[in-house]
C-alpha cells in the first residue's frame, strides 16, 4: 500500500490558511506517487560492506533503503531515507552474516510499496595457522582458518575457538594437523546450532579420508609403558614425548559440539604410525569430550593411549580403521557412543592405506610389540564404557574378514555395559590371549547387558568350548546370561533407521533393543560421578542427541 508522507511545511501552511478562513479545494485525490523500484541487486565491496543498486523509478525524488539481519529477518530498519541516486554503499557490517535489503521510492510526499527483498551474505575472512602457538589465542567464527603443516599449541597457552568456527586442513601439505601439547589447553566449545567444524579444504564431492592430519592432544596422565622417551605416532620429526605423566586428573581442555571430518595421516604405509581423527595421549580426566564426531577418517576415529580422558555423546561414522581404540593403561569413562560403518572409503592420494583389520572397539592393555610394553604392565587398561551402539558393514564384499565388533587383547580390563554390537562381517566379540581372560576371571573385565546379533559370528568358536586354547575366549559360557546373545534376523530390526540419509539409532519400537531388560547395574564406583546410571541398551533410549550438530558426509 502506498503511503502519504506529509511534509511539515505543507502541513503548517494548510493550518494557517484555515485560521484565515481561506477555503480549500474539494479535490481530495491523493497524488499517484512513484513506481516501486525494480532491479534491486547487492554486490559485496569488502568483508564488511556491500553496494545496493536498483533501477530508477518513475516519479521518484528520493529513495528509502531498509535492511534486516539474519537475527531478525522480518524486521527492517531504515539505513537511509535521503538517497537521491540509484545506489548506496552500506558499510560497517559484520562478516559472514546474511543481510536482507529492500528499497522504496518517494515522490511528492508519497512513498511506493517496498521492492522485492534481496539477501546477501557478507564475506568470510581467512587466516592461516602454522608453526607454534605460544600465547593464548582465540579463533573467531567470522574467519575460516587453514591449518598448514603441524600447528602446535605449546605449554602454558590456551587455544579458544568460538562456536560456529570452521577450520580446514591444508590439503597441499600432507599431515597438516592441530597439536595440543603437554601443559597447553584447547577450549573448543560450540553449540548444537553452531558446531565447530574441522574439515578438508577441498570442495564437497572431492574430499577424502586423509585430506588433513587431525587433532592430537598430549596430556600429563599416567601410562603403563616403562621406557622413555615415548613418542606419539606420526611423523618422527614432529612426534611428542608423552612419557612420565603422573596426573590422571590433568586438564587439557574441552571439545564440545565439534566435528572432525576427512582427517588422518599414515606415514608408515600401514605399519602403525598414523595420525587419527582425535588422538589422546596420556590425557587426564579433567579433559572433556562431549558431542564430538569423527566422519570419514583415514585411521581410527578416537584413540586413547593411557590417561583417563572422559567423554559422552561421541560419534564415529565411516572410520578407516577402528572406531574406538584404547591401550597403555587407559582408565577413562565413556558413555553414549555410536559407531556406524556401511562401506570402506578410499584414502586421499599419498595419505595412507586401507586398513586390514577395522574394528568397533580395539582394546589393548599394552602392546608387546612396542618398547617398554608387556601385557602384564600396570596400571591395566581399565575403562568404563556404557551405552554403546556398534554397527558394522555386514557381509560387504571386499571388507576385511577381521572387521570385528569388539577385540579384547594384550591384558586389557574394563567394564562394557548396556551395548549393541551388530552387523559385523567377522565376529561380534573376540578375546585373544590368556592373560586378558585372567582379567575376566578376576572380575576386572566384564561385559553385561549387551546385545550381540546379526554378526558373522557372535563370538569366536560360537557354541564350542576349547578350554586352554587362545581361541576359546568370548564364548557364551564365559559370560553371565546378562551378556544377551541373540541372532536377530537383521540389524535394521534393532533401530529406527540405518539408512545413511536418515540415521536414527533410537530403538525400534517393540523390538529387542526396546524391550530388553537391564538386569545388572554398573557399580557406583564405575559411574564415578560422571556416567549416568541408565537402564537401556545402546546409545539412545529415543533421545536423538546426534541431531542438528552432527552430519553424515562421505566426500
């Protein structure tokens, strides 16, 4: 609707004439007014300024430009009401924000209807991170940061990352990665609406596992290897010593609402010297990982060497090797874990090789193949893990037959409660040595309230008892009846949806994951004031905690 804008001078003149008794015309027809402006366009001038242009409107003397921001998209405010030309430069904006514009024409005190609304998003600043970060630094969401080479936050410095910040790995520099070294901290706290995303610098559709190196955190926690120095995996010239820690409560910071995509780097051609999506070396329990996702990683998604790092709401989609891996005395607490595998992704060129033994959980005490390790070393690996959902590929052609759900070996202890292990091509659960079975006999290794179903075999030598052989372990008779053993017809029966386009790990109504009764509770000491005392199996009782902030993308 056209609006009549009364000029102050005209109004005062009319009042004076009325006071003098001078008659007014009976013509009450409003002026026609100018046409509505057309051809409105917005072009970026800089990261924080744009130029708005339009086509001249017939009958216009001036123009009124209005703007709305993404925060209040329907609320327009006047930028200028005295524009005489057909363009206006709007400056002082905020980078990476969507703004909407409309223009009205004014002539003879009449304003036209507003033009069609045009929206533009201001530019994004860019910056490169390289070398060492030796003082406190903050990364802002209005800037896209490129990790180039091995970027290390050094002792005493804290790296803070704002919600919504995007960090990409330099694909031209193999292994580009972020290291939080001993004594440093990371404070990367996003939100469900604005997660922090570490990802490939390549365009969608061309991204692959190993496009960049990943995140490596080195803490001051305790490990069970006895030699010194003990170096992290990865390139020898950049490896960090993680030996000698003595504080399992140490704090390396927080990752919350964080995605880590297309990460990993294998410098050893499959010989065990890799960077993972998230590598945790001797990281203490003061460190928190919550709502963290690994997607399309080259090697392991989450790997823990000793320490006691804790976490909840962790997702691993399409791992190159293991979804969750621990060793060297890891005693942390983890809850609400999802591992989902539907295929084997090919890595980026020269970044590494395809794994021959990808697993859901790979659990080690101490690997006798590395210096300073024997499987009887203490402290034993002894984590507490509750409410996990591990979903493999099924009988996928070309996928390794050693693609197993849970592998327990090399003296690990631990409590694995309230879980689901399904659709693994190999075996749902394997135990590979006598000393690990000793942990079970001593009640230091327990699996309870777990569904094993629709695997190639639920356990090694399923149904047979070959006492004394290294293959006897993880059989039905080795666990209580609370280790729920079943052969569901299909893994899809357990969940609302295993379609990658609409993943929903809520239990399927009326099916086993929904109806199973949890009969053994985690001891209070195992909860440790951090884990929830749940009465359901799997990562979800119907609460879709993975929604909004997580993503399923494979390239």
